[in-house]
């Protein structure tokens, strides 16, 4: 019964290999009934590859009665599968051949396969270890002595296997780590955590350091007891140096970015901000924690936020660059205009890695652009006003000319003469104002200062504007401290300033208005012109002295004016060391302009004046050559001079003028500068170089009247430089005196 209940099958095998008995468990072992198994031929069920070896070993067993033999062979199961059967056979045959071989058959298929799997795994592991030359793999005993060594360890650590077996693995660790028992710490960590990781410097044979990523694991026996340790190292020196280079590069970038004069930011591929440089943070007064990744938009002006987000979002989606202008709140709360340019960043493989952007404060540029647009607008308004100012007197002159063409009406003739004279003077004043503006803006205006009492200048200015005041029926109230207003000033320019202020007051005050002028001394000289006229809007007060600025274009067009008078006034006052200020409570409440000038003592040095050559007695019958490319101008001047008793010849280009000067030897030449052929400067030089032209009176008559033009005339040999339109009385005076304002020296002649 015990045999039948056993898991193993018991068989009796005769000397010839025939099975004479097998216990019932054979069914569990190989699927055969005892009768079926006994009916099999000797070794018939053994695998063909194992059969010969099984027969040989059985023969050996028969040679030694009483001996026992263990073998594992593949035996065919009744279902046709092959099972690993462990057979423990004992030879119980005696010398007479009686007895049998008793065999215990046990199915060890699962165990054998498990062992094969372990062997295969060990072989695979050994193959991997031997092939893993990128890794240093070695094992140690509990003390850390090396027990096994793969080729990768030889390549990385530099030791051959025979050199290192039995050596303490601490020879691979840096001295500072050995001082801190790094190996012991890794062993302890591997026991508590299952493994110990580390990244640190290690030593190759010869002491050269390399950076390695390491792993240590405990090795256990079948009972689970720790018998040693497995250590794996990978050389990461190249990666370590690349990381350090990247960190250094990033540090350099951040250093440069923080030192850059622009605001720099970076974003990831989704457009979320990941970095702001120091100038950005200084500008906004915020920290990275406050601004990253999207809270920076809180600093963008609410009116610009949606547009800004849309522009950046579209660029991020399309992976393109974008320029955006928006207002960003500065740390002091002021919104400043920023020009922000963002560009995508790509890896070497062309993959998008993020964005970089830079912003600059363009507020000043924006203001300059707005100012430029405003200046352009005011320039256009000025040109329109200039056309208006020129057409009005020209229309009056044209009407007067038409009246003079109608004979027999002396009243119309006299009236026309007056109109032409007044309007010509008006045009001359317009041109003078324009030239003054040009001179002041170029810093070329010169003051002829002298000690004077400002009350005398005020009196002259009042007389100049009196006709205008009477025409508009204004009341002018004067409160002037006569004899108590000592200044060192150019009387002509001071009169120009006061006339300008009084004229403006008269023009911009409704008829029968009230205007006052006060002048007194209170530590400085204070002059005030006040009216009850149109007034000045608050927004215009800061700009009222700007070039071409006009308070009310409708009023300005009706009253006339170029918008340059107050600019001239302020510039001239400042050139005198003073200041001018405008005050108004608003439209319809009048305005007041106040000038403040420094007081000077009675004894102030007077600048030296050039002494002209002594004038000769008036002479009529002089021969005069008039040269101008404008025939009407030349003929008109010739007729005027002839009516005064002069002999006059005309020319209309440079070469003809030189020929006539040589042929006729005139006493005086009125010479335009802008001539065809050769200009007036060259004509003058050629005449002066002629023997007969040394004493000829040369007068430049030109539309160019700046200081540089006068200097060129002097160098070319002219005696005087007059600006068109020429005052006839002044011209006659110069011709009669034949004196020169420029000392003449032939040696000074040369190209202008």
C-alpha cells in the first residue's frame, strides 16, 4: 500500500532491461498503466538522444552489484510529450543473476526546466556583463574586495582582471569620499533600500578622475543571506562636462542678459514665460515669482492687453517672429511704451525649444513721433497761413496797379500809391520775421546792445501800434515808470518784442476792448501787456510760444499772422537774459504776457561800432549798372533811378554784366547774386580784379540776407549788401555817399 500511495513510481528491471514490475503511480509520472508500461520494450520510452547514454550507464550499473546510480533522462509520456525523469537505480542482482535492478522514477520536469532557466539567465547575464563595455560591472565580498570583473570595468577603470581581483574596491573612489566612508554608506543604503545610487568623481588606474553614475546592490545566497555586492559604474564625464558647459553658458547668458540695456525674456514652446532679465525686473519692480509664467500681463496696460496677447499667441502658434508695441507699467506706476520683438528658438534638429524676446522703452521716440506729426501739422497750417498772408497784400497791390492804369483819376492814383507802399512794407515785415526765425534757430542772430531806459523803447512801440489801436477803437492804458527802467538791450529788438505783444493784444481782442501796458522796477524790470480779449485755452498755454503754434486757427486766419511772433519774442527776450510768461484764465477771459529783464547800471560798456568811410557829397548824374535776372525788377529799378537823375544800364546775366562793366566803367553797380551764367559773387570778383573796377561802388541786392551771405559779399568785394525789397531812400543815400560798409582790400579777393 505504501508503494502504491507514493508520488514516485517503483520499477523492477531485469538484466536485459525488461521492466518486470512497475507500481501504480507510474500513471501519475508518465500516464501509462502498469500493464502498458511493462509492455514497452527496453529503453523504448527513452528519448533517442538520451537512449545510448542510458544503456551505457545501465550496463555500468550491472557490473557492480549493490551499487546505486542516479540519472536524469527524457522519457516519452503517454500523451506524446517528453518528461524529465530522475531515475535512482540500485543493482540488487546476485552472482547467480537472480534479483533485479530496483529503480525509483520521479518526474523532475518542472525542476529541470527551472534549473535550465536559471542556467540560461546566468548565461545571458554573463553575456550581458561581458558585452556591456559601456558599464564597469564587478562584484565584491562583504568587505568590498573584488571577486569578479567585466571587460567594461577594464576599459573604464583601466585595471585588468588579474590586477584587481582581491583588491579593495575603495581604490576606485576619491580620497575625500574614502575619508567619509562612501563605500560603507553605499553598502548600508543598498541593504536598507535594495540599492544605493551615487554620482561622483571616481579614480582610474593612475589616479585620473572621471565622473560616474553608480549603482550598488546586495547579492544574496539561496537562503537570502547577503554574500556580497554588485557594483555598476557608467562613465558620465562627457555628459558632466557638457552639463557644466551648459551651466556656464547659461550663467554667461544671464550675466550678459542682466547687463544688457534691453529687457529680455524667454518662454517655453507654449509661450509661457520662463525667464526675465534684471532690466525687465528693475523696470517693472516685480520679482520672477510675481511675473512667471503669465502674471507679467498684469503690468501691461489694460487697453493693450488683449492685442498684445493675440499678437504673441498667433506668432507662437505659427512659430514665427513678431513685433509688438504696448504700454508696460514701470515701477513708479507710469505706463511706458515698449517695443517688444520675439523670435522662436530651434534645436540643431530643427525642433522648437521656445522663444526669446527683447523689449526697449520707446516712450521718448513715441513722443518725438507725435511731436513730429504735430510739427508737420503746424507746418502745413503755417504754409496755408503764409499763402493767405502773401495773397492778401498781393491782392491789394494788384488792385492798386489796376487803378493806376486808368488815366485821369488823381485820387485813385494817390490812393493806389499808398496801398502799394503799405502792402510792400507789410510783405517786407513778413519776410523779416521769417528770416529772424531762421537766424534764431541757427544761432546766427546778433544783438546790438546798449545802455538805455526801456521807457523810451516802450514809447516808440506804442507809436508804431497806435494806428491799429485807433482802427479797432481799443483803450490803451499805460503805467510806465519813466526814467527808472535801465536795461542793456538792443533797442530795435526790444521794440520788435513790444510791438509784437501789443499787436497780438489788439488783434485778439474784440473792438473797443481794454488793453494795458505796465512797466516798473522790482529787483528786475517787469513789463506786462494785459487784455480782455479771446484768452488762451489751458491746454495751449504750455505751447503758445512754440513755432507756428496758433491758439485759434479760425481767429488767426481772420486776423492774419504766421504763428511765429511769440516764438521770436521769447527767443529775443531770452537772448537779453530775461524770461517771458503767458497767463490766461481760459477762453473769453483775456490774457497777460509778462517780460522780466535784468537791471543794469547806468555805466555799461557800449560795444564798438565800425566806422564807415567818409561819405562824399551827393552826386547825381552817376552812371549805374543794374543787374538782375528778373527783368521787371531790373527795369523797375532802372526807371526809378532814371527819374532821380541817374544814367542807368541794365543786364540780366553774369557774363553780360562783366562785359558792360568793362565797356562802360559805371560809377556804381547794383548786382543781384543769383544770376545765370556766373553768380553775382564771381561777377564782383572779376570786376574788382579789373584796373577800372577798383573804385566802382558795388552793392549786392539779393533775397539772401543772413550773416553768412553778407560775409560772402564782403569777401567777393562788395561795398554793401542790401536785402530785397530795397528801401529806395536808403539806396539813394548809398549812391550819393558812395561810401563802403566793408573795407576794401584787393588782396582779400578770392573764391567765396
